[in-house]
């Protein structure tokens, strides 16, 4: 066995997050919060976009996209981000970041569904 064979490959982010079921658990909670948050839905175009598709379909596409982005086997099948958000007026980055931080860190039904991510 050579030295290069002895070194194991580092697990992908997808694997370190726990795979599709763990990612879907977080997406489920996050989308439930986003869909009803009055701060995000104050923009009529965002509110309209949140209610164009059933929540289950939106959750599916977000889960699919995050799994793909994290190195999982899924492939995102939705429209491009440019096409999906073309009509929406963008919030200032600081407002958007602050609003999402408050939503995601404000507590929830899940404690920590993702397995700890090891640095090894």
C-alpha cells in the first residue's frame, strides 16, 4: 500500500451534514418560518413568490438545491435563480441577512438535527 492509498478522502459536506434527510429537516423548518414571516413578506413581490407554489414543492426544490450544492447526488431541477428572482426587488444585503439570522436562530422545533461536523 502506498502513502497515497493510506490517506482516506475527506467526506463531502453533504455527508458531514448527514445527507438528504438531515438537510430536508432543516429546510422544512426554515421554509415554514420564511413563508409566514411578516418582515420578509412585507415586500409584495416576495409575498407573492412565497405563495405561488405549494410549500411542499418549494421545500423539495430548496432541499434538492442544497443537497446538490453540498456535493450530494441530487441535481437541482428548478428554474435558475436569475429567472426565479428577476421580478423581485432585492432587499439590502444587511436587512436580508439580519432577517434570516433572526428567523433561523430564533428557536424552533428542531434542536440540532444535523450530526456534528467533524474537522478531521
